[in-house]
C-alpha cells in the first residue's frame, strides 16, 4: 500500500493576532499545494486515497486542495498527526486498503519517513513523499518525492 506524507504549503506568519494553529495558507502556499497535488494525482492515475490531516488550519486547507486534485471527498482530522510517534500512527490510522495521505508538519513528517522507510528528507513546503509500505512487515521504501518546483520543471522542459 502507499503511504503519502505531505507537508502543508506556505502559511502566513504567526503573530499576536494569529496563533500558530490558526495560520492560513498564503496565495503562494495554495499554488504550491496545487502543483504538488497535481503531480501526485498524475502518479496515482485516479487511484482513490484516504486523507488524514492534522487539525491546524493550514494542514486542513492543504488537505482540501489535495482532495480536489485526487478526487477524494472525505478528509479525516487526526490529532495523532501533531506528534512524531510513528507507532501511534500505525496503531490508530494505518489500515489495509487504498493509499493513505497524511497531511502534517515538517518535523513530524520527517520522523515518520525515517521510521517507516529508513529515509530522511527535509520536506519542502507542499512536499510529498510516497512510501510503498508493507503493513505486515511494518517497513516501507521511498518511491517518490514531489515538490511544487518539480511540476514547474516539467513544464519548462517541453
């Protein structure tokens, strides 16, 4: 099964008026997410996915754009995505079936990738890592990484 790890797009800065959890995507952030999500949708070739998002505003907005690009209607909010404990993710979220997308934050995603696939990437904003994961063996392999810049590169090469 595929596990898709996605970092939210660029978000507005935290201020006295805007708490971290309520930071929204910027216009640039929405474009970043759209570009990466479009690359993922092409890779998946209309395979349905299940989407789980941290409860923060910027991740929920990212998940919404991802759901539109990948033709998925339901987004599940998961507090488990606000920490770096992969065992908790395995026990509470991962199940056999369609690919699962986890939309979260950089330090947690990096920890998940290291534990699930023995691989390290510094996730760019709107970066997406795809892991081919074996639930029985609880081990996976990184098979793809999408960024907003990659879709732009492909356009320029034509």
